[in-house]
C-alpha cells in the first residue's frame, strides 16, 4: 500500500431541488425556493465515501472537506466530519458571491493550492446549478488531470490511481498519476452513515463567526482548548489571487432572465380529444417550457 | 475568423446524432450572424466523416486524426480544442452534453476563460444591455436549472467563444438538400500534444446497451393495459422520443408482456417524480399511482371518463389513446421551433 495521502473533498450545500413536493409549491404553481431544505449535495456524499474508503485502506490518510458558501454551509463540514472526515474549511467572503462556475472554480482552486493535497474528489454535479462544470474547471486551473464520472476507486499504488468510470453506455477503467481530480457519480457506493464516536467528538465544531453569533456559553471555554473543534473560514485575505477573478466580476456568464416554471395547473382540466384541445394543450406546455 | 465551431463527436466510427443536431442548429445561428460553420473532428481514421459534415453545412472541417486520439481522453482532446480556438477565435462553440462534451467543454472554457452554459434547451441570437454597454447579436443560452424548476437565459457579453452544451434529441437534425463545398484543414497533432497530456491511460472499455433509466427522466410517457399490445407501445415510444422523455408502464402492461419490467412504475416498481407524466390507458389504481402521484404535472389519457387516474391529473383527456397520441406528436412538431 501507498504512503498516507492528503485528500480534499469538494462539497456544496444545495437546496433540495429533487424533493419539490406539492408542499414546496407556491400559489401560482412555481417552486418556493426558500422553502426547500439545505442539504449536502447528493453526489458529494458519494465523493466523500470514496475518500473514506481510501482512508480505510491507507490509515493515516487525512480528509479535508472544502466548501464555498455562506456561513451556514459549515453544516456540510460538520456532516462530513460526523461521517469520518478529519476536518474542513469554509470558503466564505462577500467577494465570492454571484460566482458562475468559472469564478467558483477559481476560488476553490486557490484554496486547494494552499492545502496542497494528493487527491481531490468532487461530486459530478450539484443539483441546483446542475452544470457538472466545476470539477473539470478546478482541474484545469490546477493544471491536473481529471477523471470524471468515477464509480469506484479500484486501486492506488505507486502514486497511480485506477478508477472505473460510468459512461452513458458503458464503463471504462482508467489509470492516472497523482495528484488528480476525480468527480464521482450517483451510481457509486452511497455514503456510510454518521459514526457515533465522530458525532460526539465533533458535535461542537464551529466556525469563529458561528461562535461570535451564538449566545455566550460554556463551549467557548472548551473551544479555546480544543483546536480541532475550530472550523477555519478562509476569505480573499487567506487565499489571495486576482481580486477580479472572484464573484460576479470573475464570471463571464451573466444571467439575463429567470423564469419560474409553473409546475402545476391550479385545478384538473378536462379536455376532449379534439384537435383544438390537443393543440391548445401542447402550446401551453411549450409556452411554460414543460416540453420543448 | 469569428465563425461558429461545432465539436463533432464520433461513436464507433460514426458521427453522433447530437453533433449533427448541433450542426443543424448552427445553420440558423450562422444565418442570423452572417458567418460560417466549421466542424472540429478529433479521432483516428475519421477523415471520411467530413463528407457527411458538408451535408450539414460545414465550410471547414478541422481534422485531428492520430492513433493516440482513437478514444476520448480529456487532456489531449482539450489541448487540441484549446489550441484551435486560440487560433480561429470562433464567436460561438457548441458541444453535445454527452459524457465526452461535459468533460471536455468545461476544461476548455476554463483555459480560455470563456463562459460555458450547460444543457441548453434553446439557442437564439439577440441583443443585450447592461449598466455600461449595449451588445448586439449575442447568443442567448436558455437552460433549465434548479432541478428543472426554473429556466434561465444566460449570456456571455465579453468573453469569446460563447460556449454551450446541448443534450441529444433536444434540437432537430436535418441535412441540406445540397452539401456545401467544404474542405479539410488538418491539425498538426504532434506540435500540440505534450507527453504529460497522455498521462491518463485507458485500461479497459466496455460499451453496453443503453440502460433503461426512467427514474432520471424529466418527462415520462407511461402506458397501461389499455395500450393493448406490444406493437402499440411504439406509439408511446414515438411520443417520448419527440418530447425527449422515457417510456414507463403499469404492472398490467408488464404482466401482459407488452413491455420490460424495468419500466414498471408503482408500489412494486419504481417511484418517479418527473416534471411531466403522461399516462396512457392506465386506470389509476393506488398501487400504480403511489409511484407517480408526486409528478409535477400529470396528463391522463383514458377513454373512461370515470377512470380514477383523471382525478389526480392536472389535465384529463377523455378519449382513445390511439387517436390522441398521434395528434400530440403532430401538434408538437408543428408548434416547436
Ligand atoms: C439558474 C442558474 C443557472 C446557472 N447556469 C450556469 C451556467 O450555465 N454556467 C455557469 O458557469 N454557471 C451557471 N450558474 C452558476 C453556478 O450554478 C454556480 O457557479 C455554482 O456555484 C456552481 O455550479 P454548479 O452548482 O452547477 O456546480 P457543479 O459544477 O454541478 O458542481 C460539481 C461539483 O463541484 C463541487 N462544487 C461545486 N460548487 C461548489 C462549492 N460552492 N463548494 C464546494 N464544492 C463545490 C461539488 O463537488 C459538486 O458536486 C447558474 C446558476 C443559476 C442559479
Ligand atoms: C400487491 C400489489 C402490488 C402492485 N404493484 C403495482 C405496481 O407497482 N405498479 C402497477 O402499475 N400496478 C401494481 N399493481 C396492480 C394494480 O393494482 C393494477 O392492477 C394495475 O395498475 C392496473 O394496470 P392498468 O391501469 O394498466 O390496467 P387496467 O386497470 O386494466 O386499466 C386499463 C385502462 O385503460 C383504459 N383504456 C382501454 N382502452 C383504451 C384506449 N383505447 N384509450 C384510452 N384508454 C383506454 C381503460 O378505460 C382502463 O381504465 C399491484 C397490485 C397489487 C395487489
């Protein structure tokens, strides 16, 4: 087996867009985005599991989660620690807001350079932005090879990793030298549950901002003594780089317009099979972008 | 210079449908912009495919043909694409949203710092104004996001090329009546590739039959016992194909041997919650509806006005599916762009 590794897992906090039940719907039939719970992006869980398996094989391997988002995204880091990660970093700064995938990748890549890992594992795709672009873009910014749609790490020897990838119509086994960036797909093994010991250990892990916002309590004292309970927050000051590479300024794509999809007709409409009825229905579906 | 370049993907020695669909779309865009269409073809022994690309309007086929390029690998393909875009400065570059396109395009966009929009369902040319400036003839890249709950129009005002990916089956594919007089421009592969570009090695490849995945489908056309026969299910496949969806079924249809069990929806099948569920000849028993009643929109087609499926539908069509499905296909073809 190989020497112990340092692994960074990229994880994003996302609104749970996959479970838009009729309860998360507004009067007008559109989704109430604010009503969706914030969750650990599903494929990032698959990514974490692959990292944990490597740690099982190569004891002493260190797993750090890296997430960019607002203060509450620290939940993602805690969740990862409960499942076996060793810690994590919250990338957060007003300058990073409004980023498209390129500006997001730039921030993540700058932070990764500072951590200097042997392996970076991301999810294939986030369920809100839905682009699957961040992984390959981070790899390019770090000048590293990339292996997308990974389903399983098959081997890790002599500084080379062997991975099975899932393609639309089959599988491919590839090998790459380390360091490399891997994106993991949903057909990979699900993540193991929280571990009771880890949960006890990291229950009170906090960022400094969370502590400052919280009511004064006894944990503050304990925290001073236990460094591992401090989740670091990095901003522009910590990761440096070109200021206008971040956030809105660093984003070549601009959102010109957003339309909410009307998901639900207000009541059941009964139609006949006449040409007019069918034509009317199809035109409505196209106009609302339900089809087309 | 400043033309449209379509990355043309191959599969087993043939051009992929998605690439020809993009070529077809590129003709509309090129007409609006008064520019030409060029194709980028990377692979091994793929030269003969250029003729087919002329039939779709390619004035120039940039060809990178080398044994090292037989199968897609990110680094060499990206190096070639980046070098070509730097040289040719296209204003627009289109890729299929396939496992290849979605691996390659983001890498290229990062190297060129040009914006990339994923999974567009519509591409148009239009103007744009922001606080500082007015822009003429930008590519409107229209795409669903947020799990299909919103549609965003994205533009790329300053950086070039404007890059987009599009899924297979979203755009129409249509060859020209008379091919354009195009030509091949070979790319000097060995001048571009470095040893490090070949670091990732393919050890094994197995290409399988397409797996049925109705769970991931945004649109499902499901048939029941009322479809009547295996042959008649073709109607549903036709509708699903034009809408870009998948076909599902009730247990009665599966039990009758009309269709594969992998497509069964309900308590003893899969649970789905697509954006649109079109139910055809299904009565709507609870064991079935348990697997689909959370769909965002339901259209039911059943000739029995009292069928329970009509009660949970947003649109209930009372009539014969054999007449209604062909009408839907026809109407969709007339109304979609
Ligand atoms: C409606 C809408 C449409 C959009 N369309 C586009 C578009 O077409 N092009 C574009 O460039 N931008 C687009 N964006 C912006 C984009 O969603 C954000 O840049 C987002 O930060 C990253 O993209 P994603 O969610 O698609 O992530 P993906 O690229 O799908 O994420 C892949 C993986 O990268 C990692 N990752 C992604 N984000 C983070 C993060 N913040 N922290 C840690 N790890 C992360 C995770 O491992 C994740 O699984 C759009 C945004 C909206 C709201
Ligand atoms: C334990 C258990 C588990 C089950 N699990 C499942 C499950 O997972 N999934 C599932 O689907 N079922 C399941 N069932 C079976 C379920 O109860 C129903 O029997 C089944 O769903 C009926 O299928 P159907 O609606 O296609 O057939 P039918 O009930 O026979 O309905 C056919 C419908 O087609 C209509 N029709 C006929 N001709 C036409 C036409 N030309 N045009 C339009 N409409 C027409 C009729 O009006 C009728 O409503 C389960 C049952 C049990 C007991």
